[in-house]
C-alpha cells in the first residue's frame, strides 16, 4: 500500500470529530468524501488503515476517534 498523507489523515480525523459534534453521529463515507473532495475509496482506505494503526476505530459504519490526533 502506498504511504498515506498525514495531512489527509488529520483532515479525516478532524472532520469526523466536527461532524459528530454537530450532528451527534458518525459521517458516512459519502459525507467524508464530499466534504474532503476525495473519492469514497480513498476515505475507505484511510479509515481502514487508521483503524489498523489504532488511530481510530472504524467498523464499517461507525467511526470513533481518540482525542487528540497525535501523529
């Protein structure tokens, strides 16, 4: 797998937190893709990798973050 952009990881992380504060639930892949102007596939790859690396928890529908993002 290609290396992932730390900047995009942080943007995903921050967007998830902002979304949950605003709406009370996790954003969908579509929500994140539109907000960040990237493809759903890119969002999925980042979320699954971030889950594997312990940076957040993603089970396919819900995203739980750990504050603060420390990478």
